[in-house]
C-alpha cells in the first residue's frame, strides 16, 4: 500500500510523517486489497485537522477529525476509520451472501437557486450494483452517491432518505 502524507499550513516533520504512516499503515492488515491511502494534515485557526482517504479496490473510505493537537487528530481519525473498516467488511460479507435492498425512485424535489458552486470533485465512476453504491456512500459519509449501474450501464444516483432507507434515481432513455 502506498501512503501519501501532505500538510497544509503546517510543517510536515519526518516524525509527524512517520507517525501518520504508521497509524494508517495498519489498515493494510485489515484490508488486503488496499491500494493507497491519502493523509491530509491541516492547521486552520489553531485547529488541527486530519483527513484520511483509503482506496480499497475502488471503494473509498473517508474519515476526518479536528482537535487542538495534530497527533490526537490523527489518533481520532484512525479510530473512526477502524469503525468504518469493520462496517465495510461486515457489509461486504452480507452483500456477497446475496442480501438485497430494493429502492424506489423518489419524486422530484425543488432546487434552491440561491447557492453557488464552491467546490468541485472529480472521480472515476466504477460500475457497481445499487447495494455496493449504498455501502460506498455510507463509507464516504455522504447523503448521496453517483455511480454507473452495473446491471443497466446507466448513471444512477442513490441517496439516504429521511426515514433511514435509500432512494435510487434512474434515468429514463
């Protein structure tokens, strides 16, 4: 596994880099298909933030933590990742056994036109089932996820509903 450590507004000392690599490196034992890990350490207004993004064979697992000290932020983010990795491995086992959740498409909701785009993210869209997409969405801590449906080949959106279930938006061609 490759571990990339970057720092923003913070000096990345060899000791700090080694500490982050050692802490994040242990996930290689839990996830044998772990390709790489990106660790971003940031200092903003006396708040230290650690963010980690694990790439496990196309599945992304993300966590972040903010504290008053960078080493404790790293410790906290690793604790959060451990919980997510355990959840990921448990759900992966269930999906392999063939458990399915059927989701229905929602009605259209009104769009607030007062906002503006302040951030852009780019990522590869991997073909997956809606069940895999819901797992990926949960691991990223997001309320929706865009993916290519492996069954239809179309771009779909899965989202978390207020009742705790999932909704699936499928285009009609």
